[in-house]
C-alpha cells in the first residue's frame, strides 16, 4: 500500500514545537505524571513497581476492565488497546476492507479516516457536513450513499473534529440503524466523548447501540493525556477484534507498560479529569463564541456543540494567507482548512482546550484589527 503524506501531521511537524502560541490544537490541557498520580491513592508506589517487560497485546487486563466500564454493554474481551487512536484506525481499516470495497466517511475528516482506506484499494464516498445548516449533514443523502452495493463501512466522528458538530441522540441512533439495515459496519470515532457543551445531550456509544459497531476512544482529548499514547477500540464483535489484533502484530505489537498503568490510573480518576477539563472548556467556549459573534463582518462561525475545536470561515480573502500572516506577525498558529481539502479552504481550525486560549485570542484580536483581506485575495 502507498500512503500519501499526512498533510495535517506534516503541518504540525513544521510548526507545533516552534510556534510560540498554539491556537489550533485538538487536544486538551495536559498535566504532569505527578499530578496524575496524586489523583489516585497509592498510584505513585504502584508505578514504581511496574515491570518493564512486554505487555499483553490486547492491553493490560486492568486497563481493559476500566475501558469496558465506560460503556453499558462491553466486557474486557470486547476491548483492544492501541497505541493512540491512529493505530486503531489503521487496524480497523486493514482488518475490514479489501480492494473494491467502498467506505462512507463524514467530511471534513481526520485524514487517516479516509486515506488508509483508499491506500488499501477502497473507494471513499464523503458524507459532507453542511456549514449552512450548522454543519448538520443530510440524513437523506446518507441513505443514498449507503445504497451503494459495495459499501462495507460507515465512518462517523461525533463530537466532530474540526467543526464541533453533534447530532441529537435520536439522529445518531437513526444513523446507526440506517447502516445496520444495509449490513454496513459503523466505525465511530468517539475520541471527544464527554466534552459536550453545557445543555447538549451526550451521545450513546456506537458499540452499545449496535453489536457490530466499533467505538474508538483515546485519552488524548477530553482527558488531556496525549502523552500517554493510549487509545482503544470497543466492539462486541470479538472476531473483528481478533482480526484487528492480528494487524496490530505488525505495528506496535503491544503497548508501553508505564503508559498502560498510568492510563488505568487516569480512568480510575476519570471523573476528576473530566471535571477539570470541563472547567477549562466552558469559559473558553463562551469566550470563543463571544470573539467570533462580535466579528461577524470578518468570519462565519458556528458554535461547537462538543469537542475541543471549532471551524470558522474567513469571509473575504485567502485563509491560508490569513493564517500565515497571523503566524508571522504574532506567533499564533491556526490550522488552515485547506489541509482538510480544497472544499474547506475558507475555514480554519481553532482549538480551545488549553489554558492560554484567551490570551491567544487577544493576540488574534489585535491582528484582526489591522488585517486587510486584500492582502490575501
């Protein structure tokens, strides 16, 4: 297989550790190992006793139990731990697809959700989120896409990165039911679960609604623990998980013992970590909405219903030029929407999961006062 360059990740490779002010990150504010260990009695002593040998390929039993407890219908054997979410995306695609299959994917999307499938010889049909409808997709269009006879999988991502869109729970259930009626397996990227805005109903996990559906989770986003590199796939179809495990044998084989121990601690303190993140997100979400609604002459903006990112659009001029000029003038990094494809070139991703969000918004505000759209036209 020939994988194309990962545009977003190459962008971050160039800028993430050199730009002074990050305003586009999709993960949440993190914490130190010591701060995490302080949340769980006895955890520091337990970490000192972690054996630095190979771990179980499926993931540590205590970790799989902790993950299974996040869902209503899963057991530890319904969980396959991965090194981050990216590995789980790859193992699912490789275990599910063959050349000539078709995959329906929500668009815009994280690149690997479509390009791994294409590199395996599958055709990708985008199911587009509509900015004119608050990024809500057309459920009628989905029915037409699923009617394609070669469709093998439907890939969804809610809360959505980068738009922050979330369907109502009854619409999400209808999406899964439409796929099940066609015998199409759902891969549900749920890495932003538990980051819903105040008053927004959380979605049930896909793996709880459909025994064939796969729910993707990770500790990087709502828990703020990207450095642990721990993700998972939860699915009650154990034969599929076994095929995914066979693919994983060619990748990481198994996870890091300290990371899996710390991940188990994180889920034991999950309520505290999620409350901490909510305390960061809610004021930032309010500041985000106030910033863009007060500048409606410059931007189109839909408030995110969940997640840690939003996807405004520049009304005039080139968004690529806007983002580049902002970086050069202020050191503030935004993510140009062109990295998601030409159809999204007017948009940019802004992240609000960090504690310095409001200071960086002030830098963006100062830049906007002097921005001339003709510079980037």
